C-alpha cells in the first residue's frame, strides 16, 4: 500500500489473516465490471469500492427516478433525472478516491460488450432483464471471466457464481430463456432484499479476487426475507448447454 492513509482505510480487513497486506494488494490490482447500477448494483458497487478494488467499471444507461430511491442506495432525491452511471461514479470516487472508476453511459450490447469485458478480471451481473443476463453470460464464457450473478423480486433473492473453475454458466441453470422482452424491472420489490443480495455478490467477488473461502459456483443461494430463510440448490454443468457446452 502506498501510504499511511491507505493502511488506515483498509485496517479492519487487513488484520484478517485471510486478507492481510498481500490480499489488499490483490484487491488493489483487480478490475471488476458491474453491469447495472440499480438495486443490486448500488450495494455491490459501494462494498467493492470501500474494500479497495482498484478498478471498477459501471455499465448503465438509465437515469435516476424517484421510485428507485426505496432500494437504490447510491442515489439521493437531488439526483432524480440525472444519469445513474455518472452519479454512481461520483459517489464512489468520494467514498474512495484511491481507486479508478470507469463510467460507461450505455447499454451492455453487441460486440462492444465483449470489448468492455476484456478489460476486467471478473463481471458482476446486476441487470434486470433476461436478455442482458443471457448476453453477460455469453460474454463471460467467451472471454473466460468469472461471473457473479444476482436477481431479486418482491421479498426474494438469488445469488450464484457462474463460469468459475469449470463450473456451470447461466444457461446451464436456465437453458430456455423467456420469449419476447421479458424483464424484472417493473416487479414489486422491498428495498432491503437487493441490499442483501448485492452485498452477497460483492462478497463473492472479493473471495474470487482473494482466492479464499468457498464460492457459490455450483450452488444457487435462495433468500426469502419474509420467512428469513436461506436455502441452496445444486447447479450442475450441462454438457448440452447452448453456451458453455460449446467451449
């Protein structure tokens, strides 16, 4: 670490034997891309920045709406109408001026998605529609990047890790995608649920960077906030998978 302030900033995690100064250097050298800066992306981005991940890319084309504020904790009332990605980047720079924030005010689409992903070590899918999730997965597999995935609806959430150490990908779990422009964006949601799942996503990313603990690869975590229940489902890699089965 470069100076005394850096050591003090990360002191509470550096004292963990699983991290230490060497682990903090791994975090500083890491580059993570987060697709989506909404309910899931907000907590994930905050924790990644606070932990000292050295380079964070944010891909988001939406603007802040008043109805976002019950769960998208990066934003304030004064931000309504502003581009999310620009507000998010500024907030993260204020939180941790020692790291680099790349703000991409665009959708994760087409060949440009592959070019963007190639600049980062791992991807976090915090998007809200099936088409983007499918594309993020295809890009992760093609570029050989681990993919941390989360989704939420109402009082429930899911999280897992795809394309990691020979594990399954998104299409192993969901071989058939919904028809049309299916989205989760307009579903009812209580604010703390994406907070819980987004924090889990950030933690999975940190574990992958640090090479510690057991990842969620091959396991789908199911969270029920009403019943306060966590369950796990096994996810198998499929040889017939239409995406990772080709590689």
